[in-house]
C-alpha cells in the first residue's frame, strides 16, 4: 500500500478552540525511507509531493497514486521554498553553489515535469532575495529588481505584489519597485513571507514574536500568535506549526489552523511531531524530524 491510515484522533477541536477545518483522515505516506527526508512541496491538485532532505539537497517527485518516484534535481538548496506551477507541470527551485571566493551564489531554475527540460530563469547571483509562482508565471526578486518568466506558452502575468527577505528585513515589490516593508519596524527579523491567494494581504513571521497578517499596504496589522512556517490555506485561514525543543532536538510539534477572526484549531495530537505543513487541494502535507511524511485529508 502506498499509504497507511493512522488510527489517530486528530483534527478535533480542543476546548475553547473553533473547528476551522474538518479532518477526514490522516495518512502516512510511504516515501523512500531516509531519516533526512522532508516534504518540500505538494502539487496544486494534491497528486504528488516533492521530497528533499533536511539540508534541502535535491528534489524528488513522489506520485501519491502510484508511489512512483522521479528525480527532479540533485542541486543543493533546491528543496528550500520550491514552487510548483498551477497546472502542476513545472517546478521552480534554487541551485546553490560556492564560488572561488567561497561566497554563496544561487541560480533560479525550472524543470518541466513532462519533458524534463531545465531552464535557467535567473543567472547565478549573490542577491536572489526571493521568488514565487503565480499561476504559470515565475517571479523573482534579484538585487531589488523583479523579473517574470512564463512557465508555459501563455504570456507571463503578475497581478499581486511580491514579498521577499533582504538582510532579514521584509521587502515588497510593487510596479517593479522594491522597498522595505517590515510592518513591525526594522529592529525585528522577518521570515516566511507570502501574499494571500487574493493578493490583498501579507503574511509573515517575526523572530521572537510570532506570525502576523496585514493588508498589502501595511495597514490592519494582526497578530496570529505562535504559527511557525505559516502558509495560506485560503484567504481567511492559515496553517502552521507550534514546535518545541530542548535545545538539541524537537520534543513536540503540532499543526495548527488559525483564521483572521482570531479562532484557532489544533489539527494533530502529541503522538506525532508534525512540522512544516503544506496545504493544497483539501490536503495538508507535513513532515516529522525522523523523515516521515503524512497527509491530512480534509472533508
């Protein structure tokens, strides 16, 4: 069997918490056994996973229907924030390297899953601040400048601002211009930025404080609490993790859902250390520190 159903009573609202998502089942995915494995992405239609290592080395496609695996790339850094086009046909990822001066560089590349064709979207650079995929368009911010590349025969289109990180500050690129955004101020460190599906809100995490949402113009700042590695599930619901460690290893972690009205739901219990949720197509994929992968199937 490609997946084994877990007998876990998960996704049930905890006392005082609302039920934002209706969990049908939680299944273990039989990805190739490796304690260093983790899920890097789930396709928009929920048909396959991209698997990488703890060090984000390479990407392997895992078909959820057949269990078949296909190597996408062996590149260093490819697993960090890898993206998939809306039709599931193209993967966009980093290729990290070290130059003769021992400085870190990165290429932004794409791979067509049907043909295997690789394309270089951004040449080797020291300043790839971030990238995203909107529909079938790859968008990158390099040295403060935005570029867009079509991932199909359709014309490249960008409708929403792009968030990125530069020197631990949150940046926003609008109309081709990049500026410091950092809604809480530049004294803080920012990570995990993303724009809501409708392009109207910004989501980000501030080190030592928690996750926040605000309008794309910086107004309406709203604290979400401890929701690490947050991802948009919808325009109103965000999923993330609440992880704890003893300074050496993770001791617990649960997947949580929060909405913009302040409601919160715990989706997993303490029988599994659930980390780095990735939502798509009424599913939420997550990984464990021991290299296991699971999928929460929603009703």
